[in-house]
């Protein structure tokens, strides 16, 4: 497979195209002492406030606005967030959308996809089965496949998040990013290209990039855990891997208990309700899996908020 090239100019061009259709999500700067970690500057990028509840809308709009979409519309497989984003973008642009999600998708994500009017199919145990069904639909109908992470347009769209964050927080040293299939971290790393140290954060029960880096290429990994509906594809993307290998500084693993604790901490400190996958990057910091150096300016991406309401205070 030929390696996909993604430059800063490519990402900037995508940003110009999708700018009228996405939100410029906020950042909040706090001191790590608010989390009981001592004096340390932290910057949270609150991408859970994006349309459809996650960063995925950036990639979805990039696909729909830069590709020729036939009358059959678009088709996508998703653990939930990508499907919601594609459904939202398709509705906004007046295009038909068919979305396949596995049975592990959360009720909140399924309800959100349905609310956007997409033709939704729930079936199969894991993302890989939904992906196979979506590919079959594309072949039979001619619908354009919008991949959750392993297409150029997806990575370009997700890379616009880094362009935006660089404008909002130009002095970051490090950025912690949750990893599933890797489209987000590949787009972000392609933008920063070493200017900011990009650290991937994966669930221990879904170590797709960790296993790929150890094996020298994408390999099957476990696909479980509390964040399985957003961070547990079968393997890292084939197109994602070389970009991540070249530009991601490292990867750390976090357990389910740490992810749940990070969800609660985000609520307690920031009054933000993030989904498990959206809390993974925060978990790496709070659980000590990533330990900043004194004075290191760390950014943390809160990438999604599609979850049922949780009464953390009860």
C-alpha cells in the first residue's frame, strides 16, 4: 500500500473548507493542583462540545465536502461517535446516510445517530463486523464509504483540531490524545510534526497502536474495556500507522478503573461530562502513566461526550 501524504498545507486547506460547518471548541487553562497533582500548567481542549458530541464531525465534513457524493449517499461503520458525526453532516448537507454500529455501542450514541435521521443498522459484536457490513453495502449500492479513521480525508479533518489548538494554545510542550483506530492522533501528529510532543493514550484492553509499534506494523489487538465503543477497533489503521510511527512521540496504557476515575475527576473539577473514550487522555495524567517534567506545558484532549448522564455526586 502506498503511503498517504498529509502536510500542514493539506490540513489548512481542509480547515478552510469545513470552517463554516464546525464549532471552534473551547480550551480551558488550569493548574494541575486542581486535580491534586501539584503546580503544573494544564490546557484542556474541550472537543466534546463539537457538533454531534465529538471530534469526528471534522473528518465527516471533510469527506462530504471534498468528495463527489452519489445519489446513494454515504455509508459508515462506527462504534457510535463516527456514525453520529456522519449522520449529522449528511443531514446538514442534505445527503442520505447509512450507518452500521455494533451491539456494544452505547444507547446514548445509538439514540444520537437516530436523532439525525440516518438509516441505522445495529448488529454484530464488535466494530470489525459493522465495518464488514458497511463495505458490503458500499459495493452493492455505490454509496461512498466514510471510514472512521483510515482514510486520508478522515485524518485531514481530524488534523484541523491541532491547527485550531495551536492558535488557541501556541506554547504547548506536550499533548495527550486518546487512540482507537488512530485517525485522530495521526491527523494531530501530521500537523505538529514534532513541534509539540504528541503522546497517545490507549486502554489496556484495546492496545492497537502499542501492539503495532511493537510488531513493526498493524496487527490484531484486544478490543474490550469500558471505552470499547470508541477506542477498540481490531487494529490500528494501515494508513494511520506510518504517520503515527513517524510523528507520535510515545504511547501509554491506562486501565478501566483509571478511565472511570478520570471521568469523575473531569466532572468534579471542570463540570464536564466526558465519555470513557474521551477521558482516556486525562486518565494518563491522573493515574501517573504520563508524568510531566517540572514546568512542562501539557495539553489534554477531551475528545467526546456521548454518554448517558451520570450522577457522579451521588
